[in-house]
């Protein structure tokens, strides 16, 4: 075994933060560079026809910066192989085409991220893939939504976006496997620091690495991690054949983000807990939705399968949609914007923004709902900002 492979294996078995910092890359033997270079190259010199160095022939098929990211995220999710894409949706589309055929059926969450639902409803359906939706928190409803012999994937998010419902990954994996389907978990909201679905029986993990993995709102990316080599082969073939790969600079940014995932997530969780406490005591807040709250229906499952409860908080306000919109517009430290998972706090109105694409469907979200991505700023500033934003009735 080469020194590089040996180092790689050691990093695979280490604790989470050690893996986050070391897995997927050994200092460059030529220069000692501790951080992977951004390999801005489309092609590679061959030592004679077919004489590839390290297997690299063309950067759609493989690029060393992307390889480092793919090895790193696979180690964090405790999977067999990782794959990096140009966006979360590119990862999703590649996965679906790798594992499904026209005529198959997929069960999707009834409160999935709007873009994921749109992908299934408007793009994959035209390709011949049927779907129906079920609540991820209701194992019986998911079982009932499965069409035996036709369902190839059970797709869940947990926590869901934006209602933070919790699916029991172990139970859902059993239900999917009974029916001969695979369980796909979108782990974007939890991040691999808080939850590792493959260790609970899921077959594939999906990430929008745009969010907590990247962590700095400076890159759009996606990833898949699989635990089975046959699934890995199909995904790898489609990654190359479809071509929606992560570029070297984007891969480098996500890899840099992953190194600090653990410390960032702990601060996101600390701040979110304080925000939840503040909102729960506010007279104009009618409901706070956070899996860390004992009254949250998914609290027991979340406590079992997550390390902590994450940085996403949703709440409903007295005064309906107008007041929800006004709160979003009055906030200053919380920046009004889509997306989540960056170091800066964001606020948004899902009904008009991230989830506008599901208006009028079963997935429509309440009009008085506000979603927060709680960042890692000084928490007192976040509380003061929310106090001000909630203060005056519109
Ligand atoms: C839970 C979840 N999954 C997937 C996606 C899609 O990822 P991307 O925007 O990187 O394509 C998002 C984006 O917001 C998301 O929130």
C-alpha cells in the first residue's frame, strides 16, 4: 500500500473533524502543498496513447481537485464513493437518470424543497417518471404511496424545507427496501456533521453543497454519496455521460468549507437555540417550528438520529401574510434572501420566494410562514434584529 493510500485510510477511520480536514487528499508528493491545488486544466498529457497518470484523461471525467472533494464528502458521510456536481439539482437529476427508467415511479416528500418538486413534476415526469407525494414524518403514508414493482426510489428530506418535518431514516429505509426500492436522503439541512443517513440504512445521500457544506454563500454545488459499488458505477457513468460536474474552483471552495463544518454547525445550532427561545416567548409569534423543541412531533426521532437540531428555524406570525412579509423586509442583520447554510443569517418568505413554484399544489406552504437560516454572527445582534423586525405591526 502506498503512503498516500495509507494516509487516506487513516483519515477515513478518524473522528469527524479530522476527516473533514484530511480525508480525500494527501499533501502533494511533488511540492508538499497542504491544500489541493485548483487544477484549472481541461485535459492531461498522456504517457503514450492511453498512458494516463493517475487515471486522469479529461476534466469532465475526472479532475484532481474534484477528486479530493469527492473523497472528502464520502468520508464525512461514511459512504463508499462521493460525486460532485455543478448544483444540488444537477446531482438530483443525475441520480434519477442513473437509477430510474421511464415508466418507473418515485415517492417524494409532500413538503420537499420547491426546486426538487419542480424537477420531478416538470422535468422527470416529461421523461416518463411518475411521482406521488407523502409526508416524510408518516412511515405508513410513505408505505401506502409506494407502488410495488414500479417504485424505484423513496426520496426524503429530513429535516424538510421549510417546515422542518422529520423522517425516521431507519424506518423509511426498511419500508423502501421491503418494496425493492432505494432510499435517497437529501441531507442538505442537517449536513453530514449532524446526521449520516447511510449509517442508518439509506442508500444515497444528496447535498446541495451550496448550503452548509460550502458554508459561505460563495458557491453553487451539489454532491451524491452512495454506499454500494454497483450504484456508484451507475452514478459515475451518468456523471460523466451527462456532464453536470463541479468545476475545479467550485470544488475547492466546497472542500475548504467542509474543513470547518463541525465548528460552524455547532455555532449555527447554539445561535438557533437562542433564536427559538426568543421567538417562543414573543407575543406576535403564533408557532415556532424547530425539531429541538419538545413539542415538535419529530423531536424524539430527531434526538435519535441527529447530533443536534440544526440552524434552520421557521415560525408563523400573527397578522398573516402581510405581517410575515413586513418582518422579512424590516430585518437588517438577517439579510432578505433565498438560500441557507452560510455564515450570515438569512430571512425569507417561503410562500413568495423559495417555494413559489409549489403554490397551488399539495406542497403549498402557509402564507404566514417565515424561514430563518440562523448564521454565526453575535447572537445578541440576531435577537435584537428579530425584536425590531417583529416589533411594529404592518
Ligand atoms: C433541501 C435542498 N435540496 C436541494 C436543493 C437544490 O440545490 P441547488 O440550489 O444547489 O441546486 C436545495 C436548494 O435550495 C435545497 O434547499
